[in-house]
């Protein structure tokens, strides 16, 4: 029975590592392996090849501390408009963004575009300067066209 619990715990750790590296992009297998004083592929092999079958408690604690310090807080940051985020998700899916990568794409957009745009007001069209005008000739140029007879 204890082996099943350990295996379940290791599977949960593998899923968390996979998500942290591939989806959230908050760590790399190499840097986690180096934090454990192991070869650069140690954590990757643990996740993908299931070798070793389990990690020591100290190794699990080290990985957990690193991931906890880098993960976003559990509470979702306030968004400018929930409906706008729903529309953004729909648009990203329509443009072919993989559903698995959607949280990461939303986070990138939220960190760069939405926070910068939230502090700046969009100027109304009436406030824009008129377009530059270029004088045109009195008549458009006429080129001689070749008439075709049937």
C-alpha cells in the first residue's frame, strides 16, 4: 500500500515538473538537475523515462522550494475586463494557438500588453490631427490604351 502512495506522489511531482517546464516556462530540467547536484538530464529522465522511479525527500523539497518561489500567486491578478479575456482566449484558439499553451499565451499578453494598455487611455478619433494633404494635378494622368477589336 505504501508503494502505491509513493508512486502516486512521484506521478504528481512528474506532472508538476512537466507543467512548470513545458507550459509555464518557469524552470528548465537542467537548472533543476543542477540544483540537486545531479547531471543535467537527471530531472528530465525522471519525468520522461521514469528513471529513477522515486526521488529522495530532500530532492523533492529542493524542487518544491524552487517551483513554489517561481510560480504565480494562486489568486488571479485583476484583469481589465473578464469578457475581454474570454474574447482573447477565443481569438487565440481561432488563430490556432494550442489549448495547452493558452495559459502561457494569456500570461504573456497580460504581462506585456494589458498592463501597459491599462494605464494609458486610448485617444478618441476626434482628437487626432488631420491627415497631411498632398496637392494633386488638375486631372489624373491618362495613358493611351490600346483598343482591341474583336
